[in-house]
C-alpha cells in the first residue's frame, strides 16, 4: 500500500509540521514495514506559480492547439492527481503563513482542481487524509486573533467537502513560543499543545496503519 506525503513548510529543519508528519509516517511504516511512501516537498521544490493558468487555459484548448507551456501544465496537474488517486492514504503537512493558506499549497490545490478528474465533487471518495497543520500563534476562542486563521477552515472545505476525503486534522499552535521572546509567558501552554499534537499524530498514524489492505 502507498502513503502519499506532501510537505508545504518552507523549512527542512526544525519544522513543526514535519515533526508531526514524521510521526505519522513512522507509525504507517511501523504497521506496514516495506510499504511505499511517495513524497513531495512543495515548500522547497516548488510548483511553478504560472502552471495553474496554463493548465486551465490548456484544458479549454484542443490538444493539438495547446502551447508547450499548456501541455506541460496539463501534464503536471494530471501527475498530481495521479499521485492522489494511486495512494491508499494521504498526509499533508501545511503551516499557516500570513493568516492564510501557504501559497505553495494553494498552487497545489488549484492545479489538482484543474485536472478534469478532480473538477467534480468528492473525487477522493472517502480516502483517508491526514492534515498536519501548525501555527506560530494561537487562535482559540477568546484569543486576540480568534478568527484570523484563514487557512484551516479553507483546507477542511477543500479536502473534506470538495474532494470528499475522510479527513483527520492534527493541529499544533504556538510553535513560535521559544522563538519569539514576546511569547515567553506562554511556555507551559505551548509545551502542552506540542505534547497534545504529537500524541494526536501517533493516534492518526496508527489509524492509517490499521487500514485494511485491498483484496
Ligand atoms: C513568512 C511567515 C509568515 C508567517 N505567518 C504566520 C501567521 O500569519 N500566523 C501564525 O500564527 N504564524 C505564522 N508564521 C509562523 C509559522 O506558522 C510557524 O513558524 C510554523 O511553525 C511554520 O511551520 P513549520 O514549523 O512546519 O516550518 C509565519 C511564518 C513565516 C515564516
């Protein structure tokens, strides 16, 4: 069976989203030694920002009339959807940037949606997907920035409601505590949040690992 893992952090080291995703991947491999993990790190090996428009206009253009750029973009969108369809489970690691969706992950979503197979509703048909998402600050009820996380609700809408995945979200907040001295008074709270998120990651990874193999 195949787990498809995609990371959107712009970091390769000290990444909180990758820490969560690593645990989930390790639990998958512990339950299924030798199974495949296919991966993309779009925060580092970025998808071209111009590909989406070329894929959309290419999709509206008869194949023989497409430009080379349109052909390449249509093929890229198809390859991204192939990865999702081929996977038995999917793991996305996506930080909050500038109160919104990581631009790299938005480019990914738009490209996936440009492929005709993903244009309709619920093309993932109940496939298990874990979203590991992290935020430097805190956005819970009563906090000054309550309602400012414009990433997580959108990602839930797209992955669960539009693509039709069986979505589990593992979240961690206050990852900037210990980095930004202004947040030093939240050290205990942040440590609890981290411990809770890592425990949730183990649980989500074990649940993926327990998926029945196809007959
Ligand atoms: C350019 C940039 C913008 C960020 N914007 C926000 C933000 O709007 N809100 C927030 O809570 N954290 C923000 N952060 C903090 C990240 O969400 C936090 O560092 C997170 O842990 C990054 O994910 P990673 O640890 O997997 O790399 C930002 C970080 C960077 C580098």
